[in-house]
């Protein structure tokens, strides 16, 4: 059981590190906070909460994976390497795609509350 609880500590530590070191993580966190506050303000439905929560979790999770990939690439490739740059760009593109999709979902959900 102690090992199980420690795993949560390690995961939380990773979240804190990413939040401290990555500007994009801070931007995503602020965006999530805005969505949550606005969701409570306009009283979105349970289904809309589920969709938005899953969407926000996917974006944050991909940002964490992107951060891990960037750190791993930096660890194994200490010099400028075009392949390393490609790997980082592809991981960043995954986050961009998810964030763009999240924005679209947010627009669809909140549109009726704004009009």
C-alpha cells in the first residue's frame, strides 16, 4: 500500500514540475480555470461538464507527455540535432491539435450560453 501511495506522490511531483517549468502548462491551467468558472456561471449540463472535463484532461495530459518527451530528448541529445528537433515538434503538434480541438468543443458548448 505504501508503494501505491508513493506513486501518487511521484505523479503529483511531476505535475508540479511541469507547471513550474512550462509556460504552456500555465496557459492551459488558466484556460481550464476560465472554462470551469464560466461553466459554473452559466450552469452547463452534466453531460457538458463531462465533455469539458475529458477535453481539459486530454490537453493537460498531452502537455505533460510533451514535456516528458522534451526532457528525454534533451537528456539523450546534448547537441543540436535535426532529429531531436523533429521529435519535439511532433510532440508539440499533438498538444496543439488537442488544444485546438478543445477550443472548438468549448465554442460549441458555450455558444448557446453566449447568444
